[in-house]
């Protein structure tokens, strides 16, 4: 992917949404070394990110996925609801296919991992500001894999989350207020969609893909 530089004399303005202060300060320092980039606001959580976007209307927003108050995907959705042309790049440590899919589906125009070289981050900002998407090859491959898999329903996700904590059919039925027969129906559909044959495999695949998180 070729580099894209700004065609104007005005610097590209940025909002950085990152809840870890040291990481946020490092990102700001890296970006402000570039003459054509300037950070106009910093957010420590998703609610603040949405508010600061409305106040500053930056050219580019760098958004972490995991943040307090409001997570990155929801913050992206709120920003895009108010401004469908908002240019947002996800900057995160998470690279599961579900994270990538949900982030881009919400409206992000780029996806950069925090272990990338700083040149890649700067390139992503300039590329997205130039009107193009920025997806590293490994991210694009995971997105392609995700696009070929069948979507889980909301109910199937609920069942899968409970499976991750070892819930049996009786416990699942009680928690979800459904019959054990309906639980078995959902579990079988989950197995088919994930391409697995038992509950342990289902949980392992779901964790690898980012469909469930044990810290929720």
C-alpha cells in the first residue's frame, strides 16, 4: 500500500482515545514529531472520546477497542451516527477476526496494532486522511476469514458465553428462561457454525476468534 501525504498546508488534526495514560502519551509524542500532524484532544474513555469528537471535529480519530465507560466499537458507532464521514482508525492490541470485523463494520477506516512500527501508524493516518482504507496484510486476511463464516445469533452468543463458564444444559435453560430442548438446539447450531464437535472445542474457537471474552 503506497504512502499518502496530505495535500494541504494545514496539519491533520487528531483525537487519541486510549485509557492507559503512558501509552496515550507515547502515541501523542510519536505523532507530534510529524510536521503535518497535530493532536487536538486526548480521551481516556469511550464517553469522553465521543464528547471530545463533537467538540473538536478532528480529521482523524485513533480509537482503542477496550476502554472504560464505553468500548471502542460503541464509541465509533456514536461518532459515526453524528457524522457519517468521520475518519476513525482502530489502534489496539486485539487482532481476533471478530474484533476486526466489528470495528470495521462500525465504520472504522483503518486498523493498526499497537506493536506496529511507528512509521506504520503515521502511514495509516495519512492514508485514511487521503480517503483510503488502511488494513495491514495480516488484518485483511483475518477479515477475509471472518467474512466467510456464518454469523451467530444473539441468543447463540448468550449460550456460548455461558458455555465458557462451564454451564450445563439445566443451568443454561434456567439462566435463559428456555427449555433444555431449546438449549440443545442452540448448542448444536453453535457447533455447526464454528465447525466443532464438543463444548470445549467451541469455547476454544470462540476465544481465539474473539466471539467471547472471559473478562466480561
